[in-house]
C-alpha cells in the first residue's frame, strides 16, 4: 500500500500543475491581446480609431504635441502591462516546474529534497505573482515533502536501570 503522504503530494502536485498551466495559458493570451491592441493603437489611420473619433476628441488633441503625448502614454501603459504579464509568466513557469518536481518526487524518494526546494521557491513566487491558491497548495506540498524526507521517529531503547548507590 502506498504511503498516504506520497499520495497527498501527488494529488496536490497535479492540482498545482493544472492551475499553473491554466494561468500560463491566460497570461499568453493576454500578451497576444496586448500585442494586437498595441498594433491597433499605434496605427493612426486604422479603421478602429477613425470609426471612434468624435469631434470632441479632435478638439481636445488639436495640436500634434498633445496627440504625440497621448500616443507615448498609451505605449508606456501597454509596455508596463506587458512587463507585468511577462513577470506573471515567469512566476507561473516556476510554479509549473515545482508541480512537476513534486509529482516526480511522489514516485521517487531520491528526489524529495529537490522537490522540497522547488515547492518553497514556487510558493514564494506564487505569493509575488498574487496567486494565493497555488501558494497554499505548494506550502501543503512542502510540508508533506519535508515529512517524507525525514526518517520516521524511532524511540531509543530504554537505558538499563542504575544500581542504587551503596557507600
């Protein structure tokens, strides 16, 4: 019968892999949307901007310096958003590796130490990436990986009785 702690690590690792894969797919989709949005907004003659121009917009940005400032601010915002999404891709990538290492360690006891380190790193990056669910799952995995790493407690043999002191 397999160790119940190893089965728990396996289940938690599978959950971490699924959640981080979904998060990575969402981040990559968001990067595509940001790229398309940047391309649409950088082309001043695009049908999107022409169709949504109103007379008030033209009056507010009547000078070319105002229009250039708006373009620069939009590009800066898209760039910062892209950097944030790339950070999330890195965080979720490490979490995905931590889940894979935990899954492998549940079957191979010699990988428990490596999986424990990856679980801690993944939990920290989950916190920094704002994903509290995978952080909690990785903390649970780290606790049980540490439990699997340490040998079970074996009590010492009792000491023989000491003979009474005789002067």
